[in-house]
C-alpha cells in the first residue's frame, strides 16, 4: 500500500538478547565516565539534546516533535539510564525490569561514542543480582558480536506482515534535500506519477553537499518514481534495482552517476511514527 504512495522499505532495527555474563568484564573496566539513572522526566532535556545531535550525525535518523514526546517524557513505567563523560551526555537508554529474577528490557541503545555504549552495557551488568538477561534494541548496522571477546548473544530482526513491518520512508520535497552529504556527481532526473514531487530536477553533488533544484529544458538522464528516488536518497537501493522493482529507469552512465551521488548506506530511522 505505502509503496504505491512513494514509500520505500528501510532496514529494521535489531534486538540483542544477552546474559549478564557477557558484560561481566565491564564491571572491572576503568571507564572515564559515569552512568546516572532516574525517571525520564529528570533527564529529559539532556536526552532530547542527544537525539538532536544524533539527528545531525546519523544517516536517516528521525525524531518526533516535542509535542509528540510528552507522553514519553512523563512515562512512569520505565527508567532512563544516561551515560556521561564529564558534562557531556554520550549515551542513553530507557528500560524496565519485569521483576526479581526476570529480564531487563531496554529500548533503543542511543550512543554518541563507544564509551557511551560501554558505560551503558556496564550499567546493565550491575543488575546481575536481579535479572537473568538483557534485551536491547540497536541500529541496523550495529555488530553486538564485537562488543567483547566471545560476546554471547541472540541477535534478531523480526519482519512479519502485518504485525511487525520494517519501517518505510519517502521524500516529500526534492528541494528540501539540498545540503545533504552526497557523492561528487551531477545528473538530471524526472520524477513521475507523484502528487508531491513530480517534475524535472537537476541534482549536483560536486561540492560534497547536494544542490537540488527544479529544472526546465533539461533532458532527464533518468526517470524515477517517488519510491525509486526515496530508495536512492536513503541509500537502500542500487540504481540497477530500479527497473527490477518498477521504480524507474536509469541505465549505463546514469546509473553510475546515481550510484556515486547516493552511495549505499544503512539508515537508522529511530522514531516510530
């Protein structure tokens, strides 16, 4: 349904389940930081600041507007652990404990550095006397098996119709893409069959940042549907897949230009709309 309206599928986040023995080594590690915990409301402003930093740093990252975060801010059914290096917030995760001898179930593991991740994993380890295992959500490109030597974990990404679908995204303004980091290439494209972005565009990445503008009088090098353009922008489609998926036509040199302009990437949507 959504594909017909210009949306394209994005990678699903992973769930990592591990016994606390996998992070026991962190209890004796000397880490230059500390972890603080409390209600979400206590550290909400710092948490929101971390989200906005990740928004600028991570491909495809999205956050909800403040008005949509009120219920989350006031939630009393989970805790918020925050990792700090001095006065800088470098990691955060929400979590709840099912009960004594139960499980610790955490939300998205949001980190700005490996230190932030290590501090939060070490914090999970302090619950060894309360819980048996931890479940936490990580970005699609994360590699938990490398978090430590012989790190034991079950890593899964469940996609099922219609109850557990992977996220989707689409471009609503081509001109609004101006300024995003891209590869050094130049191409003219036509977007077809879409009420929002149909038209001819000139896309120029020669500066390393995208210059996107509507163009008249240019013969397009490639023809794209909204879903095709969205897949290229998010980095989840190769130009050779366009014709296979029915998302457009871009052969030969045009495909190579699009491949250079929009290299493959792993977007991490985060926000659940």
